[in-house]
C-alpha cells in the first residue's frame, strides 16, 4: 500500500511541475526534436534529424534558427532566425514568436539540462533533446 501511495505522489508531482524562470538559461544551445504528441495522443517520433535548432536567449529575448550539423563537429547555417520573447503569466512561461507573416506562442512545459518541451495553442507538444554532435575526423 505504501508503494502505491508513493508512486501516486510521484506521478502527481511530476504532472504539476512548472518551469522556473531561473532555468531559462538552459534553453541556450543546440536541440534536436525527439517527438511530437498530437492533441488526441497520437505521437510522431524522430529518430534521425537532418537539422538541429540553435537557441540563443539573452535575458527575455532570443532567437531560434535551424542549422545543419556536419561530421567534423561544425554547423552549416543561414541568416534566417526566428526571434522570440519570453513572457511569464499565471506561473507559465511562454515563448512568443513574430515574423513577417505570422505570430504564434508556445508554452514551455518542461525544461532540464538535457530536454525541453513546448505546447502550442493547437494542442501539439514538441519534445526536444540536447543535441550531441558526431565528430568524425579523418
């Protein structure tokens, strides 16, 4: 009975955890998408990614851009970047994006040193893992 109670408590604690604004620096770096969970629970997993997201956050503003990892540990990139702004409301942290043709917002649902998740207004949840480069030198 005690084991069941402890398991229930751990599940409830993990579901109610919020991202703390003091963790936001963990967003900086290279991330690869792991999976997308759709509104009604279906999932799409990504085992191989040809692009990686680079996120740079300074205070509450930053940018996100797609980069292509190379086998020598470097990245190919373009000048295209999606600027974003962090806002905090009702104990939730939002990443708000605006470009020439669109505006959207994602709520940061999880953030650790090795992973993060965001959820958009359509109910899609995107899970990312920190990218670990493959360095093959001749």
